[in-house]
C-alpha cells in the first residue's frame, strides 16, 4: 500500500465535522505531525455533512478521508477502516463518561443516581444509531431500544424513586453517538417521572453549561484524549460519574477500497 496517490483527487482535504469536536482538533494535530499530510487541511462542517459526503464517495468508489469515530453506524453501512496512526495523534482507547454539575447529588438525588448508573455497550449505542439512520425518529429509536432492553434499563433505575415532574436538563452535541445516548437516557428519565429537556450545543458550550451549573449534566464526555482540552479547562467544576461506555475510538477513516493503511501512506 502507499503506492496510489489520492491526494489531488481529495484536494488535500480531510473531511471533518463540527469545528469544536475533539476529533477535528486531533486531525489538525495530525496535519502538523505527519510529513505525509504536509499541505493538507481539515475541512469543518457537520457530522451530517460528513456522513453525506462519505456516502456519496462510497457510491462512486472515490477516495475520501473522514474524521471518524466508534461507535458509529457508518461501520455497519459501509466497508471502512481506520488508518493506522503511528504517531498517536488520535490517542488510544476512549471511554465515554457522564459529567454532572456540582450539587446535583444533593438537589436531585434520583436524577443523580440514574445518571450515575447509566452504562451500556457499543453494540447498544449502535443499535439506536442505526435505527435513527434508517429513518426512525430519535425518540422512537430510543423508546424501541428501551423496550427491548428492560434488563439493562432496570439496572440504571435500580433504587431510583419515581418523581413527579422534577426538571432535568441534559446537554449534548449533535453527534450521532450522543444523539443516541442522550435520547435513551432522557426517555428512561421521563418514564421515572422527570420532566426532561435535552439541548444540543457545540462541544465547548456543552462543557461550559455543566461547569457553570446551568444544566444537570451530559453523557457525552470522550476521554482521556478527545475532550482533554475541555476537561482540563473545567477540572474541578464538573462531577465525573465515570464511564457509561468503554471501547470508543476516534481516528481517520477511509473506505476499504482505498489502498492505504496508515496515515503515513497519504502523500503531501
Ligand atoms: N466525536 C463523537 C466527538 C466525541 C463524540 C468523536 C465526534 C468529538 O470528536 O469530540
């Protein structure tokens, strides 16, 4: 591999997502780090636009490099691979963690307990993501997963008392993975009697809202690498409830028909 030069066809461009995403910052770091990416740029847009461009490239068997992550439905839908990252620009295995505001445990102990007990697996999240990708509404997909996974849900709600309209606001970013998790948690909370509002923000704003105590929390903190900058900015201002999903990953992703295996196989 590495013999085919796709760079010009791709206009020396990595197809990115939202400017505030950790994976975009990591891709910008890779552009600085790898000689193979000298002269490249990371185009920012949105997760939806990235997915559309990826789908179009695959349909025409054209080369494309996207900022990718797992869990994500794109791996079920297309034959894709991560490019090896020998310099470690994209970190290693990630956890998705739950962060809540200070004081939530005292003010809203049942909300805190449920958020603390929320934990699922990549396959669960992928089921919800695929369902949404195939046309279900976010809420319907969340409700369907909940119906099919009462055993898991009952672990999250274990010891959580029913409440009567206690208000809880969760923040997230419109990344497919976080749309899935946030909607599932919101629906479970509604079933326990909470009055739940979910608000999409950009990444920095999501962390800020929790750190300032404006909202209950979020289930969308990718660590230790992806959101390292956001965590270090707000260290001590947010309450870390631990991992809600293990084995997440970010990186540069390409269709398998491309004859490159490593970021080093791309060409300046
Ligand atoms: N993501 C999905 C986010 C975290 C979740 C990988 C696009 C990011 O890069 O910040």
